[in-house]
């Protein structure tokens, strides 16, 4: 990391600095050395949909050291850090695809825990929140549907119909990240409860136990061939799934509002982690350029490799500063007040990470595309984030509308 400019422009608290150092040490000493074994577990057909004991051991270690739930601004349940204090920590965890889970800071549980804390009653929280906060169970978020353009949340069509004191759910969702994980116990499902209400008041969110009768995982989906086992991104069919009316989150018709609240911090966390991933790709690029020789000199002696390195550093630093600016705005003005800046980083950070990782792949030659380096999977993850949590175009259109309104 190159902390000089960010640290000057956005002075981090002593606590944030201490946690940054501790998380970085834990990552370098424990997580990065475990990556090969964790990858091997995920590649073995016999084990790939099971949880590696090594990961659980790393979680125990991180929890014991207090490096746990650092994303939660609430200091009763989490670390009580502001978004600005957490941003550089999330950047460090983004360097490894395994690290966010080790620190219990991985999506979609982070967003789901925030939703439960913000919108669920104590009785709704009781079966799920303690297990999620403790990292014993996992959860998934089911909004996107195969049959409709889900980037426009008003299109969400899955019917949730009241029948006495039950809610009945029928339909299909897909891209439910984490729902294949054997520890996944809870689905937060968005569907239509009030079809005749104004367009933004039609949907609600409902808590659905993963083992409710009628919930059926149809298949894992792949991103460029990666299925992200053991968590997965799955397609789910709901057939006459019945949950108590008491499982409705917030008021009937508040699904859109809850989705907006959930996505603000979630989007910024994704961007923070992407900056860490891009930074690691840049460091790999530099190491490669120093040591590999072609046409009589190290790759770093060729102008085009130098351009790849220099442009990557510029772009990472631009995105980092914008992300910190968005984090500071979120702390100062809340979700609504920071919405343009959050939209801006959601447009900028995934594109930046794709560009940087792509250059790193190129500098690694064919090996860069293979399983021997982290780059190919990192590219798949970064590319996904040009779609997940809303495609680029939706954020670009919203930002333009906001500016044109004045
Ligand atoms: C790896 C991964 C994980 C995901 N995890 C989850 C999850 O856990 N839960 C969940 O519910 N969903 C999840 N998603 C789904 C994701 O949020 C949706 O794919 C996304 O919101 C887009 O919806 P869609 O796929 O239906 O695309 P559509 O809505 O069909 O949009 C397709 C394309 O249309 C274009 N478009 C749309 N709107 C506009 C516009 N205003 N102007 C111009 N062009 C436009 C864009 O190019 C867009 O990409 C995940 C996706 C991925 C890839």
C-alpha cells in the first residue's frame, strides 16, 4: 500500500492505524501462506463443497485477536469504526479472496447483518443474528430473478402472498451468493407483497430459513467457469414455501427502502476490497517485471511494461482517494447524502480493478491466465462487480440524473 497521500488527506484514527497493522500482519503471516491449501481444498472434487477446517481455524484465531466484525459501525455488536476508519482495513482484506471471511467481514453476511440490526425486531434477530455475528452460520440475499431485468428493482416479481398467519412464496431467484454454503441457514428474500401499491411500495423482504420445505437449490452458476465453491452463486426455486407473517422485515412494502439501505455500505465495502486486490495485482506485476527477462532485458526495461505499471499506480491511487472521500461523506452525511459519491466509486473501482488485473495477467504471460496465479480468479471477481450490486449503466444513469436535476 502507498499510504502517504491518503493518510495526509484523510488522517486515520490511532485505532484504525493499529487495526490496519494487525490485520496486515495477520494477512501476511497467516492467510497468504494458507492460500495454496485453501485453493487445493476448493479444487478437490471430494471436498470442494465443504468448509476447510483450516479456514475455521483462521477464523478462531482472528476472533481471539479481536480482528472480528470490523465492518460494523455499531460498537455493541461490532468494532464501532466509522466508514473512513474501516476503509483501509477493508482494502487490506481485499488482497486475498479468503481474508474477508476470516475476519467475518464478507458479503453477503455483512449486508445481511446490517439489515437485521437495522430493520429486524429482537424476536426476528434471535434465531440468526448471534450465529452470524459469531461466524457460526452464513446467510444469502435473494433479490435477482432470471425472468426480469433485476437491475431495476421495481421489476422484482416473485409473489409473496398472505394466507392467514403465513406468507406463501412461489417463484425463482438466481445469483444468490453463499446459498450453497453448508453453513447457510438464512435467506433474505425480496418479493411482491403489495401489487397494487405505488411502484416503490410493492416489495417486501422476508426471512426464510434455508431448510424451509419448498426451498430447492437448482444449480450453482459460474463466473467465467468459477463457481466459488463452497459458497456458490446459486439458482433457487421456491415452491409453496410458507413462513410466519412475523418473518416480514419492517413494514409491508418497505423492501425497496431496505434494499437501498443495505446496498450503500455494501457497495463501498466492495470497492475498498477491490482496491486491495488491484494493489496486490500491481505488486505482482512489479515483481514480475523485475525478474523476468525478454529480448535482452527485464520486462520492466520495456516501455510498454513501464506504462502498464505506472498507469496502474495512477488509477489505483485515484480510486483509493475517491473511495476514502465517499467513506468520509457516508460518515458525515449518511447514505442519502453520500449517494453520488458511492455511485461514483461503484462506477470507477470495478473498471479500475479490471484494467489493472488485466495488465498484470498480460505481464505474467499465459501463466497469468492459469490457476498458478491469483490473477484469473481475481479478474472474474472484479468483472462481476461491474454487474453485482447494480450494473455500471444504472449507476452512471443515476449519477447523471442527480447532476442534471441540480
Ligand atoms: C458474482 C455475482 C454475485 C451476485 N450476487 C447476488 C446476490 O447475492 N443476490 C442477488 O439478489 N443478486 C446477486 N447478483 C445479481 C446482480 O445484482 C444482478 O445481476 C444485477 O443487479 C443486474 O441484474 P440482471 O442480471 O437482471 O441484469 P439486467 O437488469 O437484465 O441488465 C442487463 C444489462 O442491461 C443494461 N442496462 C440495465 N439498465 C440500464 C440503464 N438504465 N441504462 C443502460 N443500460 C442498462 C446493462 O448493460 C445491464 O448489465 C450477483 C451477480 C453476480 C455476477
